[in-house]
C-alpha cells in the first residue's frame, strides 16, 4: 500500500545544476531531478522507495519533470499513471538491481574518480580487436573479474576490446541483443561503477574499449507502450521485433532517447566508441538519419577524445563485416556444412 499523503501535485523546484541528459534521474547539489517522456499520458506519478508518491509536472512535448530536494544516489523509484499497483521502471534508468521490472536506482556518475585523464582515445586504424562477452569471459561473469584479466590480453597484443551489449535484459543469461532498458548496465555483470572501473583500468594499460549497442529493436521493451506507443512503428518490419519509430509522428522523443544513449556511454563511461548492431534495420526517411544523429551526439560527448564508430557511412568510421570470419573458416578448414544446409 502506498502512502498517498504526497499524492497532490508536488512543488517543482528548479535544479541547481543543468541536467546532463534530457531524461532519467540525475543528482544535483540539492536533490534529484527526474524527467520522463510519456506523451500518451495526461498525469504521471513518481513513487520513491515504494511508498511516498509525488505527482510530476507536465511539460511540452509529452515530458514530465520533478525535482525533489534531499534525495541522493541510491534512491529507488518507479512511475505509474494512476494505478499504483502497476509500477514501471524508468525507460532511462541508470541501474536495475532487481532486474528490468524492479525499481530503478538513482546513480551519480560524478562519484567515480577517473584516472584516465591523459587517455586520448582510439585511433581509427591499427586496432587489434578482441570481442568480449562479459558474462562468459570469466567464471564470475562480471566486470570486476574481467578487469583482473586485462593485462593478459595486453600481453598478447590486444589494444582494443569490443564489448558485447551490456544493457539490462530479461532472464539470467543472454548475448545482450535483446536489451530492455538501454541506459542500465545489467546487474548480472556488476554495478555501473564496475563498468567504469573496467574501462578505467583498460585505459591505464593502453587498451581502448568499444561498446556494442542495439538500436533496431527492444527485447521486451514493448512495455514502453505504456509510456507511449510512439516508440514503435508498423511501417517497417524486422526479424527481431517491433521496429522503432525514428521518422513517424511524434518520433522526436524516440530519436532523443536513442541518440542521447549513444552520448551517455561515451560521456559517463568513457567508452572509446560504438559498434552499432544491424543498422539495416534502423529505418529512417528523415533528412537527418538517426545514424547521423547518433554519430554527431557521440562525437560531441567525446570532446577532444578520439572515438571509433563502427559501421560505415553517415559520419562513421568503418563497416563491420560479419561474413569475413565465415569465409575465412571455409578457406582454412574446408568445412562448409553451414553454407550447404
């Protein structure tokens, strides 16, 4: 049962510092600023720690905002739209310790003390890449455990890691390509600061880290329809799920959600670039294609650091050729069963 003593419209206080991102929960000097995109809803309520409830302020464009003083990192929160028994995670949640359907947690990225201030980023050429699945790379399947193995990779000449998708997903194991909450590193691999510590250590020993990202569909993200069906479109189809609405009516918030996510990984986690999955399923007839916007946002977030954006065109650096290793396997072994089946 929720405490409805605060259910009347809460006083919105102006945050003392500018938001880093237009959505999600962010810590500032006086408390926490919350902002959500839910244009299909007329009212939105923020629930703190499972009991205190606060009505958010509606803004133009389908956004809701609220600043609550006195809160800090570690605060758990959820949303609902009038039915307090149906609590929802923040689509831009930074951490989900109980999985994608549990409460979201406020994270303060400024608390991590980076040591990679002299790191200049990844050059576009000369990289010896190692594709890494954090969940299988060590027995523990965590960023903390993988961090301890980085020196071994450097010793054999690896100077760049391509980490497979790490955002929150349903279940206890997955390759990461059915992510549900794009901003939350999965709790299965550790905390957000464990991710930062992994990247920091890689940079210390001269290894760049590229993150694999999936922007062509959501795993069980169709629950985003409870915020707005505008996340999805029926105009296009792909083989993994509902296509994402990058060019239809009310697509501005969707484009922002995805493009700012690309910037988020570069800015708050110091990743050295992105490998963008299945761009053939990023359907967009806009003058400014979503891939171009992703590239622009990611490079702006990097500042003076050089980053590497895989998949060529639209301002990116290279094309991922997934057929090379298949052809090489046939050439080296003579085995072609998969091609004949």
